[in-house]
C-alpha cells in the first residue's frame, strides 16, 4: 500500500506514542470506521451465543453443592435470571444513552472518568478475557478429543494444541469478516438451543413416566449460610454471564435504540426458561450427590437415559462451547479496541483493518494472551478472582447510571427505565459482593490486588506525558510495523455514525 497509509495516525486522546509535530494522515477515498451490519437476529444470536456456552454444563454442580437442596437450587436459577434481566434493562438505558462500543468500559469512563475505566480495562483484558478464552477452548478440546481416548487419559499437549488451534481459527475468522462470523452465530444459536431442548424434552418424558421422586421434599436440608448462598449465586451468574456483551458492539448494531432492548427482551426470558427447565431435567434423572460427583453433568445425564445415543451429548456440548468462544473472541476485542482508541492502551490496538474494518490488532493481542494462558496449569482460580472483579465493575456501571441521572439530568435517554430497577440491581449486587468476603476472603483479596495493580500502569502509561524519546521511538516503530502487517489505520472520528 502507499507509504503514507502506513504512517501512525494519532487520536485526539493519544498521549503516549507520537510527537506533537506529527499530523494524522487521512485516507484518500473511503474512511475507516466500523460498519453497522448487525441486525436484531444477529443481536439475539450474540447474546444467546455467549450465554449458552459452557456454564449450563458445569455450574449446576456448583450451585447445588452450596445450597444442599434441589428446590432452592432452582430458586437460585430463577433469581439469577431475574437479576440478569433487570441488569440488562439498565444496560439498555446505558447502551442507548451512551451509544459507544466497549460496554462497561465506555459507561464507567462516561460516569467516573479515566482511572476507574482503565482499571476495568486492565483487569478484563489482561486476565479475565484471555483466561476465559483459554478455559473455553480447553473444555472444547477435551470434548472433541474424548471419543478417541475412551479408556485412556487425554494427552495434555494434544488438548493444548487443539485448544490453541481453535482460538487461532476463531481469531482469524473474526478478523476476516464480521458478517460471516455473525451468520455462523445464527447457526450455532439454533444448535445450542436445540441441544438444551433435547435435555429438556428427555427430562419431561422421564418425569412424565413418573420419575419425580427426586423432587419430593425439595427444600429439605437447605443451607441458610448467607456466604454459601452468595457463592451459589456466583455460579449461577457465571452461567448467565454475557447478557451485557451486545453493548460492546453498539456502534456495529443497526438501529440500536430499537434492536438493543428488543434483543434483551427476547433473549433473557428465553435463557431463564431454558436454564430452569434444563436443571429440572438434570435433577429428574440425577440425584444431588450424582451431580456433585461429576464434572460433565450433560454427559452423565446422557449416559443415564440415552443409551446408545449418549454420544450426541458431548458433541452438542462441544458445539455449544465453540459458538460461545467465537462470540467471546469477537465482543471482547471491541472492548480493547475502544480502550486503545481512548488512549488507555497502545495506539496500535485502536486500528482497524482498512479492507475488513475489523479491529485486527486487538484480536491478535488477545489471541496471544489467550495462547499464553493455555500454558498455565492453575488458571481456574484466576477465573474465580476475576468473576468477582467483573461483578464489581458491573455494579459500578449501573451505579454510574444512577450518578448520571443526577449529574446529567438533561442527557438524551432514548430508553429510560424506572429508577427502582437500577436501585434494586445495585442493592442485590452489593449484597452479593459483601457476603463472599466472609466465605472466600482470599479470592476477594487477590481479585482486588489484580485490579489495583493497574494503578501504577495507568500513571506510567497514560498520565506520564514526557516519556523518554527511546521509549517513544520504540512504540512508534511498533505501531508502524503493526499498521503494515495488518493493513490497518486509525478510525476516522470525523465521520457521523
């Protein structure tokens, strides 16, 4: 490409890489910006795609071992669905009154300024996002390889290689064409709903044959420990996580004022109904002790009732996880892209491929971190720590909604929920954040340390303006190399949405 198209383009908020004398180049013809190419169906597919990941096949065990009763475990599933629904309503207001990609990052930035938003970006992109990618890809790899090693232990490096290939393939696909990826999500959405519907139908038939003894005295032995109940809610919230991910892509959503809330209204009640029915199906076949003793509930369920057809369950679980990972790769890269566009990460991560209009550098950056996480054995604890951290920042985002209601009462709000909704959501979240401090203080402490470690990074990387020329030259060269490799340029911010 012409030499002038590979020069570094400086954003208005850039403060780390370029000298004041440089001026941003402009592309001669077409301007670089994200396209609005996601409709209502794609929006629903994204929400369902990220929610229907691995959670429903893992966390029922975590909930029932904390509450010790079938009845209350189902109550937790319903309440988690309710919490996700009112949270999504709050995010509908946030997403339409602050119509920027980046989700929580953009909302925290608007309400509380750069430091809190940077800490969210730091915790999410350096730990939570790549670790989640690693966990999902490893789980997918194990289910794919399992049929070839019936009575043998899975080869560790074989699992890692399949997981790495999966992450790399989905990164390439998301960078190549957003439309292709979202069309694929439409297919995976129906496959994943179909898989859960199979569980539900088998469970309904099983219960219809009179197998309902597991539901007798359903609330007997319920654990009333508040800390245990809070941990059970965290397991449920993990399964519902993803309800706010469409907000990361608001700038790519057609008519977001209409399609964003509609996607939420369609998706969350559907998810809650399917999750509750699926758990009833599990519990009609498996006793609580059987659920607690297995790490693959859907497979154990299938082996108990499907006979020779039990092979279909690991296949469906693998499809579900693959689709969820694809959505996670796509949406999380937008959050990093928006953070870099605001000067909170290096400039190269705020560039779009000028042919595909996708944030290729951000995708590759997260891909590399995800591959690194695959080499770390004990990353499940990091997920626990950062789930708590993410819950904190979700609470902060909705608190920002309340703050903006007071600070900026005249802000344009195409969707404005009743004030009771965000207040109830914040109170419930604060309750869930405080109680685990007594049950899991180490997890809370490590999560806080991971987040606070971003403070020195913020002051060195963002606040410190007069950096040594050697550092500036190295970063400038890296940016130029990134632009050449990915055929990328900075988004033209003068273009109207």
